[in-house]
């Protein structure tokens, strides 16, 4: 493969391309000299990679729902990488982490500490069913790989089954089970035994159907589990990030199929866990307790990196191996951040708020869908919701350029979000989002859609 093909990677499911004309125009209009200089130094210093470096802008402050860039522009952060459930820079979290750094900044390996144990106990108490045994890591990708190792050891099988178009992290194992081209090529063969099926999603799916994709997806999962006969784990996000919700009963049937054919069910709740979808864990919408639940991102309160694997007690079978021997495994500062974050989510009633504001968002998007021909579909759960843009509602031709235009027009009006799959406006605001914030965001989306429809000459 020539070097230029390494430099021109496709945007894949992320869609938030670092090279579009709309992005360039936006940067020319909104960035000042100081921002440009910092972006240049950043670009000179860091290895370039898709959807990351070169960067869009330079940030100088984050607070609550808000981002402020070096040029002084302010944005409502309806993206936040799904780390900002409690809002950026929560004062109580800063205070707790600072106190912890003074009291006990590190736990050397072979020593435990009260806060790490307290966090493990807390996770066991808030996760559904009898999920109870815990291991911590620093990033989501690492935690996924721990879960994969546990599945291998517990089942004696190395194969996994996951969804095309999913993302589970950047490590070799995690990117092998992921199904996005951008994160897989050109690093050579993925882990062997990492099998995929097309995911559910009624609006757009591999089967070309307009309803019933969950059943077709389930049929494929069952078929592959049966034919292979030796799959160790099915790994998936219970609510897909793009954002698709399965039909009722889907996950219960997947779990039954897993157990019929001897596989574990691993749920990746790295973005959705801790209340994002309007329940503490997204799998609770479907009343399904997985064998392993993986958490990350918001667990560190948007300040510190910590992730967790929470397992059924009978999966405590790895005692003779070191499956997650990470330096910061029981770091008291990251553990304190996680414990305090969970306390804030509970005490501020943020899960209920995510549910309430999420319903407002969905109603608002449905109203917009009635007036904007560009919106083909609206979907989501809680504060993970989106609008899929199409050029024609009958053919469902994806409106990627329109989505890109809307994204930068919204940024110009102070709303930051991302696109997924190229044409899905995807919103993941924090759990502290208020009704007024949501009204404001919906009004911005409304204006941007109107402008783009006018530019493209689209009307009903
Ligand atoms: C569903 C999912 N799993 C895993 C990860 C990886 O987490 P991390 O970036 O902390 O390694 C992500 C990150 O975006 C994710 O969205």
C-alpha cells in the first residue's frame, strides 16, 4: 500500500472529517491568530490521525455544558465524548479529587486502598442483577480487552461475535471486534476469530428492510453462534451509538442464544453507562443483565481516565493469570473521581433528568421532522439521540454534505455535536442539560436545517 493511502483515510462511521471545505470555511471565519498558531504547533508536534489531529480549534475553558475556545467562541457541548455526564469541571469533583491527592495520591501494586474498594462495592451495588466482581483500568479500550480475556479463559474459546459499524476502542483486540474500517485498516490482520454480523437499525441496514431488522440481526447471531459452535462471547453496545435502539425483547433473545451455544454476553456501556440513556445502565431498558458489563468515559467525571469491568461472580476464574495488570489499577485519585461522580449522578437526580430532557429532545426532533424534508429519521434514548439526514425521504439517499454543513453552521451559532455514519446528526449532551438548554439547541438545529435546505433548494 502506498504511503498516500495511509494519509487519506476515509471518515468511516465517525463522519467528523478533518478536511471538509465547510470545516475550512468555519475555521477561517471563527479562529483568531492565537488559535491558528496553537493549531499549527499542535499539527507540527503530534502524529496526524483521522478525526483527531489536525484539530478543529483550541480549547481554553470547559465548564458545565460549555466549551470556550481560544478565540473566545462559546459552544454548548452536545458531544463531550460522552465523558461529561455531570458537566465539565464539576466543583464538587474538583474538590474531592484535590483532597484525595493530598491524602493518598497513589497505591503501589500489591496494596489496596479504601477508596478503590469502596468504588468496587459501589459498582456492584448499582449495576443490575448480581454483577459483582470488578477490575479497573484506565481506558475503555483496555477494559474491553480485559473482558475479552476473561471470556477466553472462562469459556476456553477465543472467538467473538460483534457488530459491523461498531467501535469498541483503539487497542488491537478492541479494534478487531470493532467494525469501522477507519479503525481497522491498514494495521494488518485483526485478531483471528473476531467475527461480525450486520447490526440492527430499521432506517438503514444491511438487509435493505424498513422494519424488522432486529429480528434479522437476531437470526444471524443465532445462526453464526450455532454454525461456529465455539464462540466465546458476543460483544455489543445495548444501545448503538449511531444511535439505534433495538426492538423490545431483542437482547433477551440474544442472551438466551448466547447461553444456548455456550457464549458469554458482554455489554459495552462505555458511553451509555451511568445514566446517559435515561436509566443508570442502558441494558436496563431491555431488562437484560449481561455476563460482563464494561464502563468507562464518564466514570472519571470527565476529568480522569478510569474504566471498569463488572462481572458475574462465577467469572472470577482468572486468579492464576494477570489479565489487567495495569499500573493505575487501584489508583486512589481516579477511584475517588469515579466514586464522587456516581454520588453526584445519584444525588443530583441526573438519570431522571436525562430521561426527562431526552423525551423533550425527541419530541422536539419529531416536530422538526415534520417541517424539514432533510430529516429522514429521528431516534435515540435519553440524552443519546440523533437525526438522520437524507436528500430524498423515499430513496433515503444519505445527505452527507448537508449534515456537514449543518454541523459547522451549528458550531457558528454555539452548538457543538458530531455526525456519525456521515449523515446522522448525533447529540450526546451532558446529564445536567436543562429544558432551556435543550430548547436553545433545538432552535439552533432548526435554523441550520432551514439554511441548508435553502442552499440545496429542498422543500416538501
Ligand atoms: C462504545 C465504545 N467502546 C469503547 C470505547 C473506547 O474507550 P476509550 O477511548 O476510553 O479507550 C469508546 C470510545 O469512544 C466507545 O464509544
